[in-house]
């Protein structure tokens, strides 16, 4: 047998090396002029110097004015992890798929301004109409998890698995947090997309059709979901794209049920058991709620586990006076706390670390793209290749058929 995956020098995505760029000990996440924020050790898309020097108040005036002028043409979508100074301008908020679905439901609007990260804007482009234009305010707003699954590496893995165990034995499932190209690979090869809400149903569907699953790119969501379905840990293997056969033996792959891509979320892997134990010591009656992108030990020691929407709903509907230690992105945790003042709500991680790519959607970039539309210029349009769109839609539609 000749295998495609060879041992090679590991590559860490730039987005992963920048993950701590905005971490701080103080809790203040107030927006500063972009010229000050760009001093952080992170990449920022170049922008006219005029916008970099505007104060938050000046940006507020200009964004509001531009948005009002364009109200018949645009919709501004905001992911839950966006800073409050962006959320206040958005017309609709949600998780990545909820936002993409909403974008598809408003064909009358010409411009979709997506305040999120690159893969989310791609999904919106896939689901929106041909005449609509999807715009990402800052092109450096990527996703380290999505960047951990390079198209060529996934294709090499797929070829190796088919060579080893045979065709139509493995179903590829990709988490929503992946590039359009990875979604396309899954659609073309009998697989589907999943969210953190429906990963369990996606796996059930896959196992009803084939013996094994290749789960991309988040190993933790895959492992936690597999364990929930009763798959044993020794029936799971990690696929390291920088090692021959992903760092596995032939027998371990043949005996596995779940092949987990070696990827993770930089935000959710910050949470640990010590944080949970410290929270319980301080508040014996505390409820621990975390996202399933957290590591298995954190998930196993939590009271509630679920998607972003699940976390919001569970806390919002809980009893007044209840106490919540939350394992997800800090901007969202702070927003939930502000909306539920009758409860005690805090992030398990005492270090304030906003998602380093989401945080790059600064109001200056939003102002820039809005005023550019006003002047007849389209900046930062996200366009997905037609073939990739077609196969990605197949994978997305398979997921939708589960619900």
C-alpha cells in the first residue's frame, strides 16, 4: 500500500499563535481607537488611517448614519462572541449556522455584513442568493480551528482511509467551524456538516450508513459526542496530519469506529478541572455549564453541556438567585450576565481572553465597509467557488434533513 499522509514538519496556524493576543487580567473590554488596539501582537487588515484614529463616539456617529442610509440594502449579522460595541449595530445575533440560515431567509437585501469569522461568511455565501454579496469587515478574522484542517491534508487522510479500510466504509463529518472546501469534501463523499447542537444526530445518521466516522476538525466535540453515544475511548483514534497514517497503526485504524482530526478550539481548551474545583469551593451551590468543544475531563465534570444557544437558554430560564460558572467565550458570558442580573454568572477562566479572531471585528472596520458601500465600492466580499458551493450544499442539506 502507498499512503498519502507522510511524516512532515508540523505547522501551527498563525491564528493559533495569536490566540492570546488580547488576553488580559483586567475585566475591561471596552473598545479603543483602532490605532491603539493594533499594538497587540496580532495581524490586522490594512485600513485607511482615517478610520484607525476615530474614537468610539466618532465611529458610533458615522456607523449609525451610514447604516440608516443603507437600511433598504443591508443586514448586519453578529455572532454571539462579538464585542458589545459591534453587537449594538447588528440586526440579528446568533451562532454561526443560525446566522447563515437567517441570511438565506432575506433575499430582498443586497448586502450581508457578517460580523463573525471567515468560515461563517463562507457559509452565508453558500446559502444566500446569487445577487447577494456577503462582506466580512476584517479579512484577518479567521478561525484557528478551521485553519487546523488544511484541504490537502484532509484529502490525503481521506485517500489513506479508503485505501486501508475500503470505499464506503467511512463517513466524513465536518463541524460547522470549517472551511467551505472541507464542507465540500464531505458533501462529495457521502458525508455531512454538523453543529454542536446536532452532532449526536449526525453521528447516529453516519453510523446507520457506514461503519466508521472521520470527524473534522474538532477532536473534543467529536470525542465528547462519541462517548455520549457509547463509543469506547479505545475505539477512537486521533489523526495527526503531520505523521504517517495520522500517527496510528494499521490495526488501530481498522479497529476504530471514530477517527478524530487533531484540531481544537483555542477558546474552549483554556478551561480546566482546577477552574471548576475553585468555582465549587467558592460557591458550593454553583451550576457548571460548558460548551462541548471543551476537553473531555471538563465536560465530564460539568453539570450542563451544550451549544452556545443552549447555554444562553439554560441560564436565562434558570431560577433567580442561581449561580453559574460558564465555560465559553468571555464576551458572551459577560452579555448573559448583563441580561440576567438576578443571577450570579461568571466565566470559569479568571484570565480575560476574548476570541482573538472575533475580536478583530473592530467598529472601525464596520464603518469602513459601510461607507465604502455608500460610495459604490465593495470591500472584503466573500465569494465561494461554484463547485465548492454545490458540494457544500449537499453536506448542509444532509444535516438539515436530520432536524
